[in-house]
C-alpha cells in the first residue's frame, strides 16, 4: 500500500524522473541503500522503486509507528521500526536480515539521520553508520545504491518552512530525481569500515548523478 500510495501522491507534489546505471538490477534479497535529506524523500524513493516494479521492506524511525493510520499500515505490511539508541536497535537488524534471507528487498538509510541545515539545497551524503555493513556481513546481500535529489525542495528547514513547503509544493511542483546505481557486492567477512566506505561511495556517486540532473550546485561543484 505504501508504495502504491507514494506513486500516486509524489507526482502531485513534484515532477519525478528516474534513471539507472547500465547493469542496475534488483536481485532477490537486495539491500537498497539510499541517501536521506528530507522527510519527503522516503516517498520519493518508494515512488521511483514502484515504477521499477520493486516494493521493498523499509527500515524507518520507530516514531513513525506512533502516527495514526500510518503506524498501522507500517506494522501490517511488515516494515521494520528502528529504535535508535535503544537496546531494541539490534532487533531491527535481525528482522532486516530475515527479510533479506527470505528474498525480500530491504530499503535502509545508511546515514540514519537528516542533515542539519536550513536551506533547500543539496549536500553529499553524511557518513554512514555500521548497519549496512553488518547486514552485508550477515546475509551476503548485494547493495543497490540509490541517489535521490530534490526532496528538500518539497520540505526542509524549520517546522514552519516544512509546513509551508508541503502546502505550496503542489503549486510549485519541484523537480525530483532518483538514480539507481549498479549493484555492489562485497564478499567475505571483516573490514566493516571498508564495507561502510564502499557503500557510502556508491550512494554518493548515485546522488551526484541525481543532483547533477537537477543542476544542484553541490553536485556540479563535485
């Protein structure tokens, strides 16, 4: 339901385009890793993946499960709450590993947080936490890097700016772009820091392509 809903709602808030590298594919049990810039970008990424016929299990902040109706839908569809800074955080990795081993695609945000900035501009992905590397170690899942740009044009900044952005987006319909990179496979165990860096580099490259498509200064400068 969430993927279908995103596909319906996102075009009302912006103009979404999707591209992919040669060789980009979603094998069974893929770990989809995306950059996180805005409260709007999960919907943007899900809408793009729906176009490509992919409906992933999503790892998301546990607070979303307390939102009326949304929380019920998340629980019913088997998405995974992440309790940050809590002993239950390990449970999220267990559930994600099980989903990957069952052949499901899992969407994770490697940064685990939003950038702290007030304007609507893009910036390169922040440093990744260890969750991506841990899941690869446990399951051997291929990483599919996703770069998205433009979601900050829908909503970003202070609470007032976020509300204003959402209210005016259907009139402004900003450009949004999602780029899918070729799968990255890192075999063997150990070297968690190296795995994390490789995943970050791949997502950064995908983000640079997406942001470049929108003429974002941060990507063009890079």
